[in-house]
C-alpha cells in the first residue's frame, strides 16, 4: 500500500493545521531511524504523521483485506493501492478530508494529553 499524493498531502496538512508538524520526522530516512531505535529498546518518538499512516493502513486492511498489499492493474499510484482511495471507492458517503481531519483531531488530543503539543488557550 502507498498513499496517493493527494491523500498524503491531506494527512500532512491536517497534522500541520493542528500544530503537530514539529513531531514529524524530517523525511523517510529519519522515520526509519526512529523505528529502528525504538525496536532496539530506545525511547519512542511519537510521530503523528506516521500514526495517521498506520491508522489508515490498518483500517483499510481490516475493511478490505489482503488484496491491498498487492498491486492494482490500473498503473495509478505506481500500481499500489492508496488506503484512503479505497475507502472513497468502497464506502458510500466517505469524505476523505473530513475523515482525515477526524483522525488528526484524535491524534492531536493524544498529543495534548501527553504534553507533546500545547493545549489550546
């Protein structure tokens, strides 16, 4: 699975709009480094964008099944399925921007509760 750029950009914007960008890895290499460090017993660094990624990936797999781990035959998105596109295609009334915003709200609530971002005044 691989997010299409439109949906990835919506996820990034939702994270940014809620003040969580400072928690996001600078790039994919840093995200991998953080994961390896955590797997080796290091202190985890919460990344709201990766949390968003895993939310949609897991939800799509649960709803759609393992076909999503393969490649599509349309050639769109480099042949990979975008988890959010799949919800748009298969869930009547699904609004990607609204759904992504809702998940971002939940992640921001967690970040505030953990002291990772300031509480609104």
